[in-house]
C-alpha cells in the first residue's frame, strides 16, 4: 500500500524537482486543502530563507476570471519573490527545458510604505504605491506538462521562476492602470495583448487583495517590496534564444532573452 506523503515530503519533492530541472507528477492527490498547499509553500519559503535567500516581494497569480473558472477557484493566489529571481532589464535567462518556462507581461508595484493591516483600504494601498513599472514574469512549473490545479500551483510557489522590471518608473498620479494597452512581442511577432482591466478589473484591486491576505498570513507587505500584479494577457512558452519585449502604454517597456538550449 502506498503511504501518504506528508507536507514536508511534498515540499522536498518540489525542491528536488526544481534543483534537477525534472518535473514531477501533480501533487493534488496528496494535498487536502488550499491551506495545506500554502503550508507547503511556506515550508519551502522557510527553507529558502534559511539557505540565505532574501524575500523581496510577492507575485499574484490567477487574476484572470477565465483562468479562475478553469481551475475551479474564485480568488487569485500568491507566491514569494526572492532576490535571486530578479533579472535585469534585457538580461538573459538560461534555457532549461525541464523548467517549462513561460513569459507573461504585467505591471509591478514598488511599495514606499508597509501595508500591515488585514483590513487595509484602497486609499492606504494607493498611498503605499511609490512607483509602477512594466514587468515580465517568467513562470515555471515543477509539475510535469503544466498539469496543474489550484493546490498544485499554490504549493509550487504559484509557479514562479524569475521576473524583470522595466527601467521606466511611473507615479500613480496621471497613470492609466485600466485602459493601458499591453503588447508582448517575441522577436517581430506579437504574441500577447491585453490591458490593465484584465487584472481583476484593476491591478490595484489585485494589490488590495494581496495586502489583506498577506497581513492575515503573518507576512505583511513592507516598504520596498515588489508586487507583480498579475498577467495582462496570455502567457507564452519560452523557446531557446527567444527574446520577449513587453510594452505597456504609458509605462514603457521591459525585455528578457532566453539562452540557447544546454
């Protein structure tokens, strides 16, 4: 008889899959609840911090209602951002086939104030945002063939891998977060389009949700944190040598390149 995996076992399996670049089967049959999935994520967060990792922000996932319906959930999810996930604008990421990486364009918030109250308001969120920058999030899954449901991606740190921030920082005043048009290109081809409204109706709605959830979880957002607000369009699979450029109207652009296959 197969023995059930503990949450520690699941966390270890995800860490080992990441280290080897060899995805594993879905873990959803071993995880009973969303709370358990976040507990697995927290185990690996603690492991990374103990190994010298530095927490620099959060990512928000599942902000598109269509994707939520696909996974059978009615809310986004979140994952942790570490300093070693930060790729400079127009930097290069090694291509590893087993990492199953994909690119998606979004807006990123850089906070100038902490958001520690579990009942924080939209006014407090607006005051806390110091800058908004264009971003490319590079997602990756430790689950084979991206065969994920909600608890799979939550346990897997919301399928995170890398992120890059554009060099043009904007203030909120005068910025159009709703109707800003996003276009992501791979080479000369437009591969994804969208707007700020695709992110929970407004990227600020996503930030407000995250701030409240993080305060209740005991990891409140702090001054200087980066928050990736969620995709403004569809994500696109990375290929060896691919260069992605995301341009968001009013916010500028950012880019990242993948290395050749190893």
